[in-house]
C-alpha cells in the first residue's frame, strides 16, 4: 500500500500554536504596518523583510502536540512571493534543524550537529529551480530531506545522510544581495503517516 502523505500547516493565516517564530527578518512588533498584505491563500501571508544575514526560524515548541520523527518527515513546502523585486535563487537559503535528544527546538542544541555550525543549508538553486523568481509571482517551494545535502558553495563537506531523531525547526535566511520583503504562505511540513 502506498504511503499516505499528510501535511501539517505551520502558517497560513496565523502561526500554528505548536510553533513559534524568531528572527531578524520579522517585523519588530509583529505587525505588518506599512507592508502590503498579499496572500496565496486566504487573507494573509508571512512577510519577511531584510537583507543578507536576516533570517526567520520556525521552532517547534516544547509543548507541541506533534512530534516530527526524522524518518516520517518527507520535507517542507511553502509558497514564495516577492512583490516588487526579482529574487534570485542564490539569495535565499533554507536550513533544517534536528535533534538527537528532544523532539522540540532548543537554542544551541548541538546533539545532532556533526562538526558544522549549522545543521544543513540549501540555497534554492539547489532545489532544481534554475531561474529567478520574477516579481509578483507565487511559486511553490518543496524541500525534501532525503536528497538534501550541504550546499557545496555554502558548506564544504557534503553529507548524504542526516542522522538525527527529530526535526525541530527550520530557518529561511537572506543569503546574498537581496534586500526587500518576501512573503511565505501555506508553510507546511510533509510527513508520511
Ligand atoms: Ca494565507
């Protein structure tokens, strides 16, 4: 029998209560004052504003009702949009965080780190996307963990296997040259039942 894929939605109109957000790409007061509201579905999306180095981290809370065992997590998906500027796929990096100790995100959890500062990172051009994201265009990004390896232009050593127990979070990082606002909508974890 084929495996049933289930999706857990982290953000569509609001952030799912199992998750929290932190990071320098969020608006300071959490409001969207001055930032146009756009959405792929519903009324809103998550606006991220910044330039190189700014980021957001989706963190699974210790009180989370769900757990994300690595062997059941297929990956992540979200819709991505830039209203005014072209976004090149080397200008955004996605990192996945995992733990061998606990099922939730803990700052500085290095139980699953194998000698590298960050767990794993992949620029979007590493996802088979080979052209820039044009302004005013939504595109669905899907990041599957199994084929995920270190971006050779970001980290030096490719790691084919990601040996950890739980997925605990992920981050989206402005990686180079882009400054402005991007939007994420329908942010989901893809799992097998
Ligand atoms: Ca939405």
